[in-house]
C-alpha cells in the first residue's frame, strides 16, 4: 500500500485555519476543537498499518504565523505483512517564520517479525517553534521486537540542528546491550526548538534515581533547542519520565 496524508495550516485573523487536510489509506485526519490560535488535528488509523511493503508518508506545514498541533488517536503498530520486504513511514514537517508545530504522536510499537524504516525530516525557519515527542516500544508483552530503524533529521535556518539514527532488533549489533538500551524495552525523546533558548539555554538535568526503572536526561543542543532522551522498562514509565522532564500535554 502507498498512502500520503497532507496537512497545511495558515494564519488568518488571529486564528489558524486548515486549507489542506487530506488523508489517504490508513490515515483518517480529524479536525479537533481549536485551542486559542492553535489548530488541532488527530490522525486516526483507518486500517492496520504499517505492514511489510507499505510506503506511508505524512506531510505537515505550518505557514507563517500559524500554530498547529498534531497527535494520533492510538499507537502505531508495525506488523509483519504478507511480504518480508520492509515498510517505510516517512514524516516531513515544515515550520515557517513565527509559526509553531507540536508533533505528539502516540508510541510506535515494533512487533515480532515486523520490519519498519521510519524517518522524520524537519525544516524550521529562524523564528519557528517546535515541540516533538517520539516513543518506541520494542515488542508487545512477552514478545521480542521486529526490525526497527528510525532517523530524525532537523534543519534550523537551513543548517543542521540534529541528525540521529537508531536501529533495534535482529541484525542491529548491541542494540540491547549496556551502551544502548541496557535491557529496557521503551525508548523516547522530546525535542523542543525555541528562539528563546538562544540567549537562555536550559541546564542539564538527570531524572530517575533507579536506572532499572528508567532514566531521562535533558540537555541543551548547539542551537536554540533542548533534547530530552529517556529509557524505561515500559511505555507508561517512559511517558512519565518524558513528561517530568518537559511536559507536552
């Protein structure tokens, strides 16, 4: 299956409108009630996806002065398909001058024998704001994960701000060792880009007293941004750590 969802937000009379809200395939896009000047969209799954061989893509743009909040109604579950070929799930986010975008999907769950390559590419104008949350859960209860590769690429004012890639599951050397997950099954991060951090960068913080129950660290980036990275035994404790470091609700 090949499917693309498109969202475009524009500013109009101190409000944000959505002239483009087009879903396809598994993507059912629902316009939620606005919050102040912020337009809100919830992505609902219309069918099981991604499956092996699927090619899925989401494109979202917040134009100048617009404020856009996007979430999903439920977790995204990567499943084994009829073909052993990998699935792809690509997200392209663009945020213009004086605009903001909150990208806050529910977790991605990598199930046994699935094979997913996920990417998120973000282009930010100098005065744009971004709040992004990513969470990966490796396997459902009592099962090993599938193959999962994720890449996050962020450009701010045309220059690289963050570019990272992770691989989990079979064929990924050391993914469960002490240098990466250390036996945990949930990993996540929050990225916040705000021009205010250029003059007042946040201080480094470590959250979580017991490594066995999960820990998170907040660090400033070399730009107007902060990054929260967390590991935990399960998705519930992962979300609690992330929200304690930087609330996104």
